[in-house]
């Protein structure tokens, strides 16, 4: 029998779905629309089940031997191992590349041991902690010696090392500008620009510069070049950075900025009505971080001028035959009447912190040290919140034997102050200039010879200024002192003057009375612009007279005063201080 639909039988089986699934509807349609053929199929074959008709006529596969199975397994494992090897090799190459990039970008610490080995060190990076490993041989210079002229100690073309504090830094793109500060007020600008011939090293330097924080201590090597700079004290030169290392990094966030501490009160006040007012730094904040406050140029310069005053004080007195002494600060009793005293336990006995070296100075005169001075701490338990009262200060004291009159001492003191005034304006002119940018002041005016105002004249001046002076035996108020200073400046043309013959009742027990009128004394104060800066007097060196005055003032004569008075009983020169 001739079959006319063999394809239909095929498509009626699962093969149709397979064909549609693999080839899509178009293929199935093509099969369905195929022309019929005249294929003769035996009846026996047509009567067989479809599943039997389409079964393979090949012989069954033979069972693999154990050796063949092992070989197949080995091949499979070999292919797997090769795959794992290639994967590990790829990962290793990737890790090596990342490590190389990290190493290229990493900025390691620098241990600077020798200048001769400098080329082997990276030109940037934090300095290893300075632990006195070696002396490298680098020569550090002062910012003040750098300049843009040929006359400068380190002029254009010179390569120098500086150590200083990072005052400010600005990094933008491939450039950097920073200001290095020394001594609080000497500053110089340094710069770095990206090098097109060495871009990787330049990028690394820029990256490191971005990590530096203001107020950090850094070492910088640079070449001096001429420049017009407005942001530093060295204005005709700058440094081109070759190397830079942080020696001690400052925190990124500081309690306050040094530039804020350096502003004058006038500048701060004028900014308050603007869009960007400057902060007011309170006294407590400044004192809690005093080291930062003293980095402000003017405050730092004040400390240097304070040191200068002590130096000039010594210079003048040494030249006038004085000897420096150092007296006890833990004493048995009060050394100044009228001033509070701090007490402390001294192994079961109450001791006092010295209010002055007064008694010891006088006993030094009895020791035949005819002219003595001391610079040392003074303690006063004065619970007063004024500029005129301090619990602790540094006192500059002198005492000297006199022949006939305390004016001998006033002349010595006047010469000493002249030496201080004149030399501060010349030898410390730079420091004073810095101070006056924040705290306005003028040089002190003074006379060649001592300007001594007597108490009666002062009373007349103040009464002319419409002050009620009462019985004229009371101490001067602050307002009266200021008015007196202004009057003396107008009349005598001096800021510095002395006022003597104070009333005895307002002076200490060791003050010599005025021989003409015991209500007054041979005592004196020194003034600058109406502000009292120190006091003095001829001392009462007679043991009987000083004992009488002590009793009159109601002071108990303890062991300390007994020793003091006893030193006069063994003979002492008349003296004042």
C-alpha cells in the first residue's frame, strides 16, 4: 500500500513539538506543507508500533573497563586543574598589578640619617620620629636670612633647608603654595608646580602636600628665587620646593586659628557687622591653650620683650655695680604689710609664700653686699579682679646702700629705666613693631634727668583738676593717677616720672619717715602715663625706730621680723630700694 501522509505521522508524534521548539513555526509549517510522496512501506512495518519503528538498530554499547573510566576521570581532573591554574595565574597578575600601583602611590616615612645619602630618600613623606639616631649634616637656616637681593645671606639660586611651622597651605590642581613660619613672625612663601617631565613623582608630591595640616612642624628644602610676595614677611623672594617632610603633624581641627588670635580688637569689632565676622576668642579659651595663643606674632613678641626687659635690667645694674641674689620663697611670715599672703604646710609648721624679697634684700645690705638685685616670683593673695592686682607676678627688685639721700637711688633707677626704654626701641624694634600691629602704643617719652614730683605739688595739680583730696593723706585712686600722668606729660613733656613723699600711714613699716614731718615718708612710686609700675623708699635701718613703727601699725613681731631687726643691731649701711 502506498502511503500518502508519512510526514503527518511524523508530526503527530512528539517530533512536531521538538521541531517547533527548535526551529520555530516556520519550519513546522514547511514540513506540513511538504508535497506528498509515493513511498511504499511494507505492511509489517506499518503494523509495528511507532516506538519500535524509530528505535536504533545499533548494537548495545559495551561496558567501559575500569582503566578507561580512570583515564576519563584523570582527563576530566586535568582539565579542571588547568582551569584553576589559569584562574589563579590571572588573579596573581591582578594582585601584582594592584600591589605595584599601591607601591607607586604609597608615601612611606623617611628616616633621614645623612645628607650625603639624601638622593636615596624620597623627596616627600613624614619624617620618622626624631629620636637622636644621627646628625644628618643638614644646615638649617633662618627665614630672616633669606632674600631676593644679592646682599641677602641666602639669595637667589641658593638651596637651603628650613624647619618651621606650616602657617598656611593651598593646593590646587598641579600647584601648591604654602607659607612657612619661624619665631612666630618670620614667614616665607614656598611653592611647587607639577613637572611635565616627571608626572608620576609630581603627582605623588601633590598628593603628600594635600595631607599637611596648618601648624605642623615641617622640614623643607628649597631653592631661593626672586618673587613679589604679599602674604609673608619675606616679600622679595620665595622657595621652590625640592623636598618636604612633616616632623610633627598638627591636628586638622585646632581649638582656634592662630590668625584669629592675632587680630586686633579693633579689627574684630569692625567685622561684626559684616557677612563674615571674625570670632572673639575668650580669655579662658586662650589660657586653656596658651601654647597656641602665644604663637600669635604679637603675643609671642611680648614674651620676647619681657625677656629683653629682664636682660636690660641686669645690664644696667651690673654696669652700676650690683650683684644678683636669689632669696627664699618659702618664709616664716609676711614680708609685706597690707598684702594678703598664701600659706602652706611646711612639715607641720605654717609657712608663707614670699610676697617680696624685701626683708632679705635689706639683710643683704647688712651682709656688705652694698648693691643687690633680684628677678623672681612674687605671690600676693589679693582677691581683686583688676589689672593692678595679681596673685603671682615676676618682680624686679633692687636695694642699695646710700651715703646721704635716697635721691642717689632715684638716679640709679632713672638710669636703669632710660637704658630699658632706649634699647627696647633700638635692639628690639622688630618685636615692638609686631606688637604694635595688634596692640597700639607709642614709644615712652622721658627726661634726661629724673623727673621727681613731690606730694604737695601732686595734690595741687589734682585739686586743679577738681579732685577732692580730703586731708591729702590718703592714697591715690586710679583715676587720680591717670589725671596726674596727663598733667605731668603736659607740663614736663614726659611719660615717665616719680612721685615722692607719700603719707606714712599708707606705706609699709620698713619705710623711713620724713625727718621734717613724720606724717610723710621718704618713699616714692614710679609712673608711666599715669600707671604706677613700681614703688620704693629709703628703708628704716634703725632697729629701735623700726620696732616703734611696727608696734604703731599693730604688727606682731614674729621670728621672721626678729631676725630682720637683729640684722640691723649688728651694724648696717643706710639703704634704699
